[in-house]
C-alpha cells in the first residue's frame, strides 16, 4: 500500500463523533472557529483532515481558511503526535553546551528528526528555542518533565524510562 493510500485509509477511519460534539458546543458562538479547532485538537491530539472538512461544512467556512489558521498558529498540529513529546532546547546556552550532539543522539535512537513522530506514536521530537532554564544547559523536556545537564547516557535512560512507562499501561 502506498503512503498516500495509507493516509487516505487513516482519514477514512477517523471517528467524527468527538468532532461533532466539539462543534455542537461552539457552533452558536461568534468566532467559533478557534475554539472548535482547539477542542478538536484536544480530543484527537491533532487536527485530522477529515475534521477540517467537517468543520468547513458545519461552520460554513472554506477549508482553505481553516488550513490558513492551522498553519499560522504553531499550537496546531496536522499530523498525529507521539504520547511523549521530546523538546530539545537549541538556544544559545544549550547549543554551546552540546545540544547538537544530544539532538543527534535522540534522532539516532528514535529514528526521527525535528517535528517527526515515531511509527509506534510513542515519541515526537521537536527542536525548540530557549526553554528558560539556561543554567541547566543542555536542557531537554519530555512532556512536562525537565531534564538538565543532559548527556548521551542520560538520554538513553530517559528514553528507556518512557518506553517502560508505555509498556506498563
Ligand atoms: S538556551 Fe536552553 S534553556 Fe535557555
């Protein structure tokens, strides 16, 4: 099956019940588009293409307008994201302290690059600007957990920790 066919299949398989519920909640509100998109993202973890078409139809706006909003605001994601979001600080202090090597290590271990998600949907990798903890450089965050003075060994331990968490549930 080609990647395009797989993607079409994924789109067809999206259960739109959650999206309908979100739209029902905001449909009578002025400026409903943003809360609807946010609600859909909260529900699915991203904004599936099928939902874009549904929102366009129910809110009577063009899909292109919705994509304009989704691509303008960094908070929205058009692809599924991992359960654990690895944020690697690439700010100056972290860069000087070897963030590049840390980033290469994570890429090597997980097999994904910036803004990509592992096939098992466990991890998403994001390179970000200063995380505001420069004194602990190089800094990595996984969801809401912050790890300072990151080393290659620590990165391996961190990845194992979250793999272990996932396996337990
Ligand atoms: S530069 Fe990395 S936390 Fe500030």
